[in-house]
C-alpha cells in the first residue's frame, strides 16, 4: 500500500514546500493561489487513493442502508407527494426520536456538564446584522442557468464535471494538462474568468444540451422582508452564532460579569444551496448546535484540560497535510504542549467533542480532527480544527472548532457603537491623565439641529493629539472645523471646551476571544447511520443499526410470544412501568413470529427486547427474557426488575456484560402452556 502512496506523498510534500517558499518570498496573490490550488488537488488525489486502498469490508452498503432508512421512514424527501423538493427532508417517527436523543445527549454532555448558558434566538435576522458579519457580501457561489428551462447549476461543479468528461476522451496530452490545470485552479477564478471558460469549452446544460446564461453571483441566504411594508430587508439565519454575539452583554450580566463563560444554542439554519446533494450531508434547512466560549485572550488555559489530556485522538495537522503525511494518533496533552493545537481551551473542546461523537455512536477509527491550513483559515482565526467522519462519501466535516479571536464582537461593536467588552480587575490601580472635549449640548443642538448627534459622536471618539491641536486653534481663532460623514461643522468656543483630569482605573476593559465549536446535527446523524449499519452474519437480508442505547429511537421493545390474551396483563404492566421510569419503548403484539419481530425492531435500532412467554405466566416470581440487540444474547429476570434494568443500561449506569454476570443466560422456555 505504501509503495503506491509514496509518489503521491512526495508530490504533496514538494508542492507544500513550494507554497511555504512562495509565502516566505512575498509572492503575488495570483501566484500563491495557483500553488495552493495545486497543493489541494494533490492532497485530494492522495486521500482518494488512500480511501480506495482501504479493505472493502470497511465500507457500508449505502444502497441497502438508504433503502432501510426510507422503508422504515427514518427520513424522506419533503413534499414527496408533490414531487419533492431537493435539499429538504422530513423526519419520521424513528428519525425524529433518534435526532431528539442525539440533541438530548448533546445538552447533557455540554450544557449541563460544562454549565453553559443556553439561549434560543429568532431565525429571522435583519440585513444590517448579516452585513456586519460579512454574510451579505461574501456568502455566495457562482451560478449558471439553462437559457430555456431556467434550471440552475453551480458553475464550478458543472465546469469541473464537463472538463473531466472532456479529458477522458481527449488524446492530446497537452490539452489534457491544460484542462487539468483549469480544474486545479477552479476555486480561484473570478466571475468573468468563469464566463470565458464556459465559452472556451462550450459548456452546455447537461440534461437538455441548451445554452447556459453567464455565471452570476448567487447569495446562499434565503431573503425575506420583515413586516408588511417591505421596508426592512432580512434573511433566514445561515448560522445560529450571531444571536449569541448580539446577546453577549446580557449573557455577561447574567454570569455576574465574569469570564470565561459559554453560551449555546440549538436551532435550524438555512442555506439556499444551488445543487443540494448527498442526502443529509448538503441540505437547505438543517439543525445546528453551536457553542460560543468567551475567554480572556491572555488566559487561554482551561482548568479542566487534564480531564481530556490523556485522550489519544487521530489528528491531521496542517504540517502533515502539506508534507504528504497521514493523520497520526496523538495524545491530546502532547498536541497542546508541542503547539500542534494552539491552546488548552481549544484542546479541551476538541477532547470533549471527540468524547461526544463516540458517545452517540461514531466509530473511533472513523473519526479524525483535521487542522485548517493557513490559506483555509480566516485572517482573524488563531487556529481551527474540523472533526471529520469517514463515510462512503469520503471524509466529511461534521463539527468545526475554531479560535475566532475577537473578530465577531469587535465587528458588531463597531457597527452599533455598543461596547461588547468585559471588565477585568487590575492587580494594582492605574492612574493616568485624560484629555477630552466637553461639549455644550444645548449650544450644539441649537446650532446644528438634527445633525447635532453626528457632532457629539465625533467629539466623543477624538484622541488626545487631535484634541490638543484643535484646542490651540480654539484659543487662537475662537473656532475650529470638523468633518464627519461628508459634512463640515464649525465649532466655536461657546460650543465646546477641553477638559483635563486624572483618572484611576481599578479594572481594564477587554474584548473576549471566542472558541466556537459548531455541530452539524444532520451530518452527525448520517455518520451514525453509516457507522452503525450492519448485516447479520450468515443472513444478508437481516440488517440492523447498532445505535448506542443512549440515542436509540426506542430503548426497548415489549414482545408477547404470541397474541395469547394471557400475556396481555404483563405487557400492560411492563409498559406502564417503563413509562414511569422514563424509558421509551414500543409494544409489538402483531401476529408475526418472534424471530421476525426481533428482526423488525433490530432494523430500526431498538437496543433491547423483552419477551413475555409461558414461563412468565406459569412461574412465580414472574420473569421475562431480556435480549441484547447486538449480541442477540438473552438473560432472564423478574418482570418488576426489568424497567430499572433497562433504564440503567440506557443511561450507561450499567453495561450488558455486567447484566450477564448478574442474571442467568436464557437457553429456552421450560413450559409451553398454562398449567
């Protein structure tokens, strides 16, 4: 395997060195972008080859799995009786229960255990908020349309598919190399360059062969207007994070002004994808669970980091990616100590994210954390890691964990002129001289009427050097002029004076940095489906999902051996007791054989099954069998003990191995009818 991968690794390493060299030499942006795009292409080729060399039994039968998901109504395309809408899905009873359980475990694991402040913000967002965050200007892809039918395509995806088809038929090595170069540079083309390439390679609509319109920039947010007048443009939120930034002051007050603290929000977000695909992986409406951890930028040490420091996690560092190396299993404490991970707060959340993903059913050997390379990170980010899950689609991002520095709070603070800061007590008070304009608000108001506010706001933010210069003019000429927002104002001695005084500070104002773990619940859910889907050995038709009991749609099924009425009182007794213990369960008293009913409950991932048989009726104390879905082994226990037993298994207070040690293994019922 390594013999095949060695040349590809070397190609990535050579290109990675070139990128570092160009960056060090201060190369032009165009030259650097070209080199980075080539590096990404070589990385993709290496990863694709690695995945293709994996053992075939490691990959899931996606067709069979998706057939099960659809047939048992885990989820299905929304509005299907009207033909369906791509990128929108409805969750059925089983899928809805599974999703709720995944979120409940998330709340327990993060909000409750980390004492995080949960809020719930509106999904409608006024345009100025998203203008400030950058979404209005930058949250876009290029799109082309079929000139006759109006069908839309994402421009880069369509051009790439067209060129790949051309290269497979092209015999000229020179033209193949040219088209490969275009594919490599795809992310760097401007709108006009894309338009020229569509003309050069004669790209047509794939389904009709019609001409295409020139590429246009398409903002991925769903636009609307707030209120009946249409005067307030807004959008459905593309993420849940902005609500937490805007409520920072209230949250800080609620936390008694202390840092660090974290806020969290679970809710739906919306992105109007041009060509949604891959089921739950790329959709137009999706559930997010996000945390914003606000921390002093000079104190990025997490007091609980030692709890996760010994975790060994598959890390794919930026350095490994640019040198053609594979991801390496690394102790988290070592990764922070060696500077692979920027700080222990980020490291702590990476550890907690990993533990959560394993808890809800992802396989340890199919989860890795990939560090963003320099060119991937926003200019303001200190460090950023993505939790990725290995699926039949390759490695997909399911959680982002970024150190976003103070960017978001600073942007909203500048836009609103509301200071989004925290106060930090000083060890020793600091005294310093202050020079400020002291405006006569009455005189300024009379002179400038409605524009007085502009003048007052301008005077408030002037620095000492500027104030001293204008004071000199005021003393010499009795007036000075200011310019703000394209307007000029003349200020006289009766309107403004200069005040000098000494100020003593006992606290300093700091703009907190933000560590942001962002979870895509739909992608996590899809990963759980793939990692949990199995076929019974010796019976290819029997499939099951091995969901952990904590997230299983139902913790238990109650199955009377037959429709004999003597079993019904015990079914009712157990069902009521399960409800009192908070254990979700499903009664299946249909006429099918017990084996067929086991198979039905296994297929939707029910963790355990209770069977009421003739021994339950005939013997005292009354007992029933308890079956484990994954091993199919059974024990026998008293009916009154079973609800508490399943509750403990579901909340991980007990394991199946411990249960087997405490109770007799079931071999077969001893009686077959009422004595």
